[in-house]
DNA sequence: CCGGACATCCAAACCGCTTTGGATTTCGAT
DNA sequence: ATCGAAATCCAAAGCGGTTTGGATGTCCGG
């Protein structure tokens, strides 16, 4: 209601020292119950809230987590990224942390991290979209900035904290389902393969094929930003080829929608003439649920991952010096309307 | 490189007072060029960067902009929201501002704003997704917190700063195009009509129809979260009805994709049997560009809107006491593959 | 040679909170 | 009555910057 009351004024009003008022408000034991109550009431009445900058300066903790997002990431991973952020944000606000997001030019990412560290802008950061050739973790270690990776950094799994889904296994299972349905010509529309997750998915796909004595056909494997047109154009091209695939394994719902469009445009029917399995990040604006979801999918909620990543990070910050901890989520394989037995020809 | 140098240490190293060092670094005139250079070099060498909390406390400006996003918004507007954020973020970092995002439970939104104000967490905020029945601006005025609205608050256009596209006019023009093509049964798949933008779009649609002597058929108007299934299910239902529409006017690409799916499933062809015009927010992961875009659309880049909104707000903060200023963006009407003359029957 | 205008630089106050290191009081136990 | 522990509370010292109000030195015209 009222405004601008600070600790000094509040304590004067109460005829108490700032020390006592501060302690009363922050739950320290050396304050009598009476006093505490009196303080709380007056604070409430005067609408007192501690200035966060001052508190941060005094405590040395910024009570904020940073997310550095270079343009390239958010163009690629746009919706997935936000969903993750939203999840993380829920955890932060539950724990009184702020989330600060830096959108930076691609070649300023390192700068951004350095600034966060040197200016003490955040107590920790989340590393998004680790590449196969990843180096941010080294920088962050040097900067002494706690971090959690969304995904895994190849070769640094033991020494970093991360949260990831089991990409390889999910795609292995999906591929097996298609094989079980009789499909042998299976296309893979994957995310950019400089990203770690995409590489893992491909490995899952290939190893499932190989285990059954098949070999992945390079002509049927494409890798790109996961847009809708990427799905449509490539599916179209493959479907019109001499030896078209009967099934598609796709890395994102959006791309899968593109594939479905291509299937339609070719006069074919999804789930009958052509099967599609997609990974489903459970994005809220692209629901794929219901009794029989539209798309057969491997599903793993990226929002949930965000929540957990934040928890991991806050834990690290609260208990410094601990061992890195990680979380391995398993994707569900859910059968929907987009798969069926391979057409006999 | 090195770490933890603060102003005191830096100035000691230089045999200068903190005052002088601070002034040299911040470009004040009362420092000789020599000294300034010496200071700059030493600061560089020692890797000095001012602690942002301390600076904030001293200057009284938090150098941050807040975005409060209740769950309901980010479930609805997910991808659009992020694109806007990304645009705003670019502007912020260009000006040395931080972006802080609070994800809050729906009924804690007011609290979030109060906290930002009382704890001085941000120097201003962006108001997202104004409803027809909007009150946040009143709260923010009471809190004396500068803000810019993305969209418009009905009845408060004059007294608030906002950035918006011309929703009514865009949908009017789109409707006219359809009418020109001979369509008379046109369906409207709109966003939630408690949102201001959706209401405006509907008005544009209706007034274009009326101007040509038609009346909007309530059976052909639906309003909901702009998901893909919303488009598919409703289009399906309408197309199977006795008196199906020959064209759809849709509020979002994602929903339009759903409509296209329904069209395909009905064995019809988009752009021939059924025309679709959608609004296109120019989301990066849903490109609808190229020589002949897939969808005929009204296009307005929401990322650009984000950039501009941020500029508006930073201006307000830099020049307090100014009159509210606003920006009215015009959407382009772009003809793509999804429209054609109404089928003669 | 003097006084004032500039150009430089500095000591200290301040921003608003937390926290250290007592001071004072209370009270049961000896 | 005496003592030490426990319970309360406080003055003051930070945290790391910015900014105010001089102090000092230099240069120039008169």
C-alpha cells in the first residue's frame, strides 16, 4: 500500500534496532516471540519489503540464476526453450530466486558468462543445448560459476551436473516398434547433429536397425533445424523417390507436422500408408495427448526437465562443494494414430 | 581472467582514490586523459568489473526490466511470448539492462508486481497479453512503475504506452481478400476472446463482412487457445456440416496448420477447395516465407514488436515524466498458396 | 607578484541491508 | 547472595560501488 519504507524507518517506528528488526523478519532465533510478532505486524502495516539490491550486496548472493541464450539457440530451439524456461521459472520463484535471461549475439556468449561471474549477476547458470563439441563447461569451471547442463556434455558426464532424457534409448525403442510393425525403410529426420542430443538419437536409431540386421540408409537421414518446412520438404522428396520410406522417425512435433502435411499432399494416409513416430516434448501449445494421441511418440516433458534442472542447481548452490549430481529421465513410448503395420506391396 | 578485484583494490594499485577511478571508468569529465587511460588499462589487466548489486544500490536504479508471466499466459501464448521476449532481450542487452522473468501462479500476479516495485527489482515492466477487462495498468500506476503494454488496454489507450499491431484492420483486409475471391461462407478461428487482440480481430472480420452486406455466422466463429488440435477439430466439424465454409480466417499459424490437416483429412485441397488465411507472427521455427509462402497471411513480426517495446520502455525510464508514447505496427497482407477463388458448386 | 578560473584529484558520506561482537537483563542453580 | 548460562537486544562495521563538497595545483591576465 504505502511505499518507500526502509529498515531504518521501520526500526525507528518500532523503537528497535535495525539488527533486531532484520533478525525478526528473517527468522533468527535470538528474538522473542512477542517482538517478532510486533515487528511482523508493523512491517505488514507499513508495507515494508527489503531492497533486494541492498540485501544482495550484504549477503553476497545475488539470488538469481542466469540463462544465456545466443540467437542461434533460440532460433532453433525456440518453443522447447521457453517451455524449459517456464519450468525452471516455477522452481525459482518457489525458492525466492530471480531468473535473468541474456539474449546475446552468438559470438558474445563467453562474454556474457564472464560478466555474470565478474559482476556477480547470478549465483549460477543453466547451460542450454550442449553441442558435441562443447566448451562452456570449462569456462564456467574456470569462472567458478555453478551450473547445470540441460542435456549432456560428451566426455564430461562425470564431472558436470546435468539433466537429460535418454535420447538413444528412446529412439532405439521407437525404431524397434517400427521394425516390429514390419517397416524396414525408415527415414530419420533429426535435429542438427552438431547438437549432442541429435547425435544420441541417431545412434539409437542406427543401433536398433543394426541389431536386426538392417543398415541405415544415408539417403533417408536428414538433419536440420526442426522446423515445419524441414519436415514437409524432406518427406516430400523422399516419398517421391524410387524407393520411398514407409515410416519416419522425427525429432520434433513441429517437424512431424510437416511430414504429415507432405504425406497428405502425396495423397497418402498417415498411420496407414506411412507411419510416423516423433519425439514429443509435451509442449503446451502442441498437445498430443488424449486417449489416442495423433502422433505415436516418445514423450518427455521438457517443462518437467526445467523444474528439475533448477532444483539441481539450487541444491548445488545451497550445498557447495558437493559432488555433481545428474538426472536421467526416461521418455515414454506412446502409441497413437500415426503408426500402423507396414503396407504390403 | 583474474577475479575478485574490486574498486578499492584497483584504486590502491593505481595510487588513486576510488572516486577518480570510478569517474574515469564511467566517463566523467573531471579526469585527465592520461589518468583515464591508465585506469582503463589497469582495469582491463586486472579484469575489474563493477559489482552490479553495489552499483545498483548506489545509483538506485536496478538496470533491469521485469516480465511477469502467469502460467495461463505462457500456456496460451507460449511461442509468441518467447519470440517477443527474444526481441526485447536484444534491446536490453544492447543498453546494459537485464531481463528478469517471473513465472507466477495466476493468482499471484499482483503480488509479483508489488514485489518488483517494493523491493526495487526492476525499473520497469512489460505488460503482456492485455485482456478486455484489464486492470494491471491501474496497479502499476499506483506502484509508480513504468510500463509498456504489448497490445492495447481498451479505454486506456491515451494514458498508457503501448505497442500493437493493427489487428482490426489486418483482419478486415484479410476478410476482404477472401470476399474478393468469391468466398462468402468464411469461418473465423480466433484466439481467446477475453483477450483484447482477439476481440479486435473479430471486429475487423465482422465489419468487413457487414460492409459487403454479409453477416457473420455464429456457427462459423470459434474462439480458444490457439493450439493445433483446436484448428483441426473445429475445421473438421465445420467442413463436415451441411453448409460448410469455403474459407477460414485463423488467428495463428499453429492453428492454421491444424486447419490444413483437417482439410487434408477430408480429402480436400488447401488453396483450391478450401482457402485459409492466417495471422503469421513470423515465428522463427514456423517459417512461412519464400517466394510463395505456404499460407496466405497477415504478417507482423512479434520479435520486432519486442525490440520496439523495450526501446519504448527504456526511453520512458531515461526520460521520466514524459507523455505516454505508442507504436502502431501495420501487418502486411501476403498472398501465399493457401488461398484461391471460391469453388463454384 | 597576486587572485581567480580551471583542471585534477580525494576523503567521506551514503545507498539499505546483514552480521559480528558485545552489552544488558533474567533466572535457575548452587 | 552469587554465578554462569540463556535470552534479548544493540552499535557499528562491513558489502562495493557512486556522489558530494572540498582541497590542491596550475596557469594566466593584470
